[in-house]
């Protein structure tokens, strides 16, 4: 591909996590299944973030989580992987996408500073949005039809569940607690993905 190496990935017939949960596996024990998928995603991000050099996914959402033949979650969309140093940055992180991901899944700091760099903490925000999507079958800020209103909500420090916060806690308040921490509007206030994994593993032992 233009003289650059490309990653060839295995084809997964189950498709994306969103598709798998909504159409291909509606009769599954959704609670147990979603818990396992969320933990898989968390472990995948933790692996990337603790790599040397660390890797930032930068475009995490339900459609970028594939379901393997064994029913486990696998992160995808690494076709545009670039090193930040090549883009003029100096963090040493590697990005899977040089552009910021979709608005509803992206961290709020990108709205406030066009030069804000992607980082593991911005992935943490996107992880929480993706987990919310898998848990509730609702996209982040689903109560808003227009992205302009989503931006206003983020500026007003309204978190992605909006009125669906009750729905999230009704599904599983233990997951709701850690997701709420991931949705800190201050990057330094978010837990690392390693901490998220430890929390989920202690909560759902055996997954």
C-alpha cells in the first residue's frame, strides 16, 4: 500500500459487536455476554496502552469491535496506523487513526483545543462510550438527534448517557460506577485502562 506495510486480519463472520448483539445473537444471555465483551475490549486497550511504545487506538466504537468465532471481542481498524512523531507530535504514542474519531465517542478535550493530542486517556473516554453502547444498544448521547446539541451537552458537562443514566445503572450499577469515572471531563481524572481491567476482573471473576 504505497510502499508501506499493511496489516492483514482474519475475517470474522460474526461481524461487529453491535451487529452481533442486535441481530445474530438475540437469544443469548445478554448480561453475561456483554460483560465478557466489555472486559475483552478493556483488556485489548490495556494491552495497547502498555505496549512499548504505547499505542492509542483513537477511533474506538461498537463498529470497531469485532466478534471472533469463539464469541470474544477483538479490536479492529488499525489500517491507518501512524506514529505521532511522524505527524509533528512528540508524545511517542502510535495512533491507529490520524483524525479524531466520531464526535459522539470522542473525548471532550478535542472540542476545547484543536491541538489536543490523542492519548490513552482519550481512549478511556471512548471505551466508556463503547461499553455504554454495548450495554444499552444506544449510541452515546442518543437523546440528541443532532451533533450540534451533542457539542452543547459536552460543553455543559453532560455525560454520554444523558437521561439514560438510570437505564445504565439498572442494567449493572457496578459497571456504571467505573464508566462514570471514565467519563471525567478532565483527562487526568480518568482511570487507566489497566485500572479499569482490574476493576472489571474483580467484579466479574471468571470472565
